[in-house]
């Protein structure tokens, strides 16, 4: 039963992630499982997708694992892919806020430069952050919308102290 639950967690992570995920990424997401169990579950899940002749595939690349639409179906559904909502620079500003929150606006500007003022306006307008006046500066936090969009794990992962995954 534990293996089935692990496969579901991995499948959900693969479905949600726009980037490749490494076994170590899954180790952080699926706490309590050993690295060997995760690697085994990944292989089993890939085999299941292949055997059921799904329109999706699970690939392993040097960067990690990813769920993708099979080539023969991609042209039919590519228009449904979500457009990037933010450019890399804005995402870096948001990542800094999420990692350091609550963070002073003055600290953010020192770290990210004056362009971050524009990023803050955009992120606040879209509802991903909130700013509250505190003395001569603002304190910045992510919002519930941020957590819904990026998942609770986006905040929880920063609380995990770096630990080496067990391979046994």
C-alpha cells in the first residue's frame, strides 16, 4: 500500500511540475520514503504509463524526470499550455520574497535592484504578494493566492534543513 501512495505522490508531482524533477526532489516532497523506494516507484510508474498506452509519457533525462505529452498528441493540445505569467526576473524577485518572508522592501531592492519596484507592483496587482507599511519601508509577504498557485510545498520546502537523502 505504501508503494501505491508513493507512486501517486510522484505522479502528482510530475503532473504539476513544469521542470524535470530529480529523485532528490521527490525525496523532499515524499517525506518518509527512501531514495531507492523512490527510484523503484519512478520506474514502475513509467512502465505503467507505457503499458496502458497513455497519451502521456514519463521520461528520464540527465536533468531528471518529467511527464510529457507524447509527440503524436502534442500538436493537437499545445495551444492549451499555460502561457508564462511572469518572466524570469519577476520570478526571481518572487522567489526571494517567498524564501525570506517576511522581507523588508529595502532589503529586497538592495538584493534585486531598482527593477524590483516594477516587479512588486505587478506581483501585488496579481495578488501574489502583500505589502504593509512598517516605518520607512514595507514588509512583504506572499499571499494565499501564491500558496494556491505554487502549492504549500513552495513555502514548506524552505523550512527543510538540507539533509542528505538515504539510499538504503
